[in-house]
């Protein structure tokens, strides 16, 4: 019933055995662990988004599900290559990132302030890490264009508790590739 193939042998030295070469399927992932799979190669990013612990658990589950030689490859590569997404001269807004990560996944409308602007309500759609700076892609209404906000510039954020429909035709990576030049520091006033 558990999906483990067992067989029995009779006689001296007999008993019940698990089929040779059997590996369990990767089961029992939580929602956070499943989401953290996308960040497997970037543990610091996962930590900044509040998914560091979930990533650690899912990595352990993956290692346990792999044959020993492949688990060793995973360990070897992770020990020899390092990605550091932190800026040279600034703080990572980890509390804001963790908040927006949850708001994005749960499709929650957020109230926030940008700079000296009055309070606005946004529909947060995606977070982007570009050149050690975090950006939030959002819009104010379903029919409005997408806007990019530097996460470090957002303050006083909180959820309204209301949900919004995620746009079916929006793919963050493709959108960012087409539009990111508009938000480069060289295009700032």
C-alpha cells in the first residue's frame, strides 16, 4: 500500500526484503518546498525571499531520493560554485521580499508607499533580482499596464486581505526581457 516493492523468501536466511535497486519517489513536499525547487541553485536568493529553510528541507529530500553517486555530484557542485546576489554597498530588504513573495503566491492586494507618493494599492505579480537589486512587477488594476518598483523604495506595506486574479497572459521572465531596459539606471532622470 505504501508503494514499496517487497518480497519474501522462505527457509533459512529467509524473510521479507525490499526489491533490490528500489528508490522511493520524492513525496511529501510542502507548498513552500515545491516553490523553493525553483531556487535550488540560488540558496541566498531563497533566504532573501524567506524560503531558505524550505530550500534546505527540499534539498535534503532530493539528496535522500538520489542514488549515492548522484547525491555526491550534487554536493560536489554546490561546494565548488557560489552565487552571491547581495549588493556591494547596501542592505537586502529581506522583510519586504518575504512579504511580497507570499503576497505574490497568494495573489493578495497590497497597500504601500513609494517614496513621497501617497498610499497606493497594487497587485504584486513577480519579483526580479537584477544586478543585486530587487524589483517588484505590479499593477494597480487588472486592466492597467505593468509597473516596476524598486523593492527598497517601498515602505509601509501591508495586505488588504483581498485577492486579485493573476493575469493568464503574463509571463514575468518574458515580460522582463522585453522591458527591463526602461528601468536601467542609465534611463533614470
